[in-house]
């Protein structure tokens, strides 16, 4: 094998190895995120229904309480946001925490949420849903776990 | 010019690649996504993946761009230097570099992911000016080697 050919092959194999490692890691993390495998197994998650509609986020707690554009959760506790839409396609996007999921009419998709630090995090709609899309902003309020 | 590369050439080649890698990494804060917090497991996964992807992309970019720059300079056609009354290259290049420095100083406050909406128009203007400046530098360098 000539020197030139070996260098050429090395670049192709190197690029393939990088892509394979990235692909494998992405797949691994995607599976964990999609199934909520990072949740603690000894704590039962609290399920909150989230209905996205033009241009508001509706949160329905397990006891039936409804709130609009604001949801309060405890830090360190696992929650499942069951996400759907009442009209067009929306997408729940909590930038700082890296959560993003589509809300599609007729379907419920689970978003596995666990936040370690109390604070207020903005919730955006990441799917253009109409002229008022930019006003569709909510708040995820995370309170201290002991409080 | 000899087509065979010497030991010195290989050192310059390597330096060119390393410089490109460092520039790429410095521009992207070494793949550190500061907008993501570390308070959720998902954001930690995303941060880690982005960092690995960015560093790997930096390596690929550095190999290709570093090699391109080195090979272009090493095997460029020898230009017969003609004496000129006014060397426009020596006048325009420092001016452009100074303009770039001034632009960098002005644009420094805008390097933030939390830029208010009111300032985003200014950022657009600064980016446009940067592109015009890059175009001017490219043109001046091009004319230095290709007179016609």
C-alpha cells in the first residue's frame, strides 16, 4: 500500500469512527431521554397533563387543579408532563433545561422532567402555531424539594 | 520551488492545523453551551454531546483548513515583485486590520446568548459590516497575487 493511499484511508476511517462514536452516544442518550430512564426507580412520578392551545399552556394537576402558563413543581422530584395539543401543532421548549417535545393534536407524548435546582425557567413554543406564536410563553416554577 | 516537503514544512503544516483548531475552539468556547444550565439530566446529556461534537468538528475543520492554508502558501506561484510608486497593499491592509479591531471592540458586548430584542438589529448591522470587511480583505489579498 502506498503512503498516499494509507493517508487517504486514514482520513476516511477517522471520520467514520468519529461519526460512529457520535451516533452511538446520541442513540444511547436518546433512548434514555425518550423512556425517562434517568428517573429514580424508588419514587413514583407525578403526572401533569399539559394541553397546548393557541396561545396558552394549560396545566392540569393530578387533583384537577388547572393553571395557565404557569406550572409549579418541586426540585429533585420526578414529573411526567403528558403533552398534547387542542388545535394545531405546538412544541414545548424549556431552553435552559434542554427539554423540547412536540404537542400534536390527538396524541399524548410524555416529557420526563426532573429539575435539581429551584428557580423559574421559561417555557416557549418552538413550533410556529399562528400569528400569536411569540406570545405563547409560560413559566416552570421549581420550588425547593423540602418546602 | 521543490515539490518535496522538508522537515520544516511539516512543522509549519502542523502549526497551521493546530492554529486552525485553536481558533475554531476559541470561537465556540470549546463547545461549552453556556445557555444550558446543569440542573437537569437532559441538559447535561446535551451539553456533553455538543461538546464532543464541537471538538470533533474542530479537529476535522483544522485538518482540512490548516492543510488548505499550508498547501496554498507552500505551493503558490512565485510572483515577480515589481517596484511600485505606491504599494496599495501596504496601505489598505493595515487600515482593514485596524477597522477589524475596532469592529471587534464594538461588537464585544453583543457576544451574549441573552441579547435583548432591541439590540439584535445592531448585531445584524455588525455582522453585515464584518462580512463587508472580510470581502474587502479577500479582495485586497487576491489583487496582491492576481494583478489582472
